[in-house]
C-alpha cells in the first residue's frame, strides 16, 4: 500500500509540473510590437504605421502592456494594449 501511495504521488507531482510548464509557456506568449501597432492603427481611420510616435512596452499592475501614441491630422491618439491578449484597455483622444 505504501508503495502504491508513493507511486501515485510521484505521478501526481509529474502531472502538476507538466501542467505548470505548459501554462508557463502559454503565459510567456505575448503579442509583438508590430501587432500592438496594428491594433492601435486599426482604431484611427486613415492612419498608418508611419503616424506612430511612440510604442513602448511596460509593466503595470502585474501585466505587461503596450503604450502606443499616434499623431494623425494634428490629433493625438493614445492606446494602452494588454500585451498578453491584445485587448485595448484604454483609448484617449486629444484634438490639437
């Protein structure tokens, strides 16, 4: 009985470690800078990548994010994009 318990415990630990390993690999997968730029540009009709004035990756509240700024036709657009999901977390617009 003791051998069976030790054996099953070993299998359980192996399964948990493999699960954590696969989750870790998924956790590391993030969108690229190019993808973040494309997401932001898709919100500004007529804008192109050449209108990007800033794109930086940073960490806030435990999440990696991109801050993307676009100047287009004298107006400023700013986006905060979740680096893991590509979700736009925040959009700001300033008319110049």
